[in-house]
C-alpha cells in the first residue's frame, strides 16, 4: 500500500448511538473515500474508559467523561485513508458542538460539549491513532482489503 494507508480510531459515542446517528457517521466517512477496516459494537468498561481518556485524568470533567462514555454502547471503528487522522478530525469539527462549523458532524448533530457524538484520534498528538487502535483492537481484527472504488478516489491507484 502507498500513501493512503494511514489508520485512525473513530468511535460513535453513546449519545450518537442512542440518537441513531451510527449509520450517518459511517456513511459520511465511507462517502468521503475512507475505508472501514474494523468495527466493534460494544460497551466500554471503566478501566478501558480511564485508559482511553488517560490524558484528561487531571481535568475537572474526567469523572463525568468516564461515566458518560461507559453509559451505553458505542461503535468503535478503525478507518483508513490518506491523512486519515487529520481528515476525520476536520469532518468531526470542533470539540464543542456549539462552536463546530455547520457541515461537520459535531456542528450538524450536537449542541452540548460533553455529548458531542463522535471521537476521533487527535492528529496533533503523535501516535495517538496507533495507541487507540491497539487499545480497542487486536491486530488480527483489522481487515486488509481493496475497496472497489479506490482507483476513483486516488489518482495513483
Ligand atoms: P476531542 O479530542 O475533540 O474529543 O476533545 P478533548 O480530547 O479535549 O476532550 C475529550 C472529550 O471530553 C470531548 O470530546 C468531550 O466529550 C469531553 N470534554 C472536553 N472538555 C470538556 C469540558 O470542559 N466539560 C465536559 N463535561 N466535557 C468535556
Ligand atoms: Mg482528544
């Protein structure tokens, strides 16, 4: 594979699942040209939540964040494509949906900072994508395949 094999971790959060936005999120990423390589519908336990959000453990909202992310099922996924980590973040929009641009996932579907529909690895945190993928998936759960439209997404395919 070439320059478009970057992988990123994406999750539809409990609010997104409850609001029936799982399909919408998948559709947006799919239609952009990103490739789904793994997915797991699951409920996160407290231990995994604390590890996943470890960087925020000293923040005042940490306990609420762990409680929220463990409060219902999530759709955990790995998506692959050129510049995937940064491109997914652009599609997500700003952390606070009240500030996220219309057209972004958070800007179109959220109004509340803590219930902001989607998580995506931070491209400004070096290696966060690989760390988060490893935390949620075993290597053999990542599927290696060609998408039929790849030559129409990437000029060099
Ligand atoms: P993200 O990378 O855009 O998701 O944002 P952060 O890494 O800064 O924060 C992680 C998650 O914690 C966010 O997506 C929000 O769900 C939540 N969060 C961030 N800041 C706050 C806050 O000030 N209050 C509350 N209640 N939740 C927050
Ligand atoms: Mg973050």
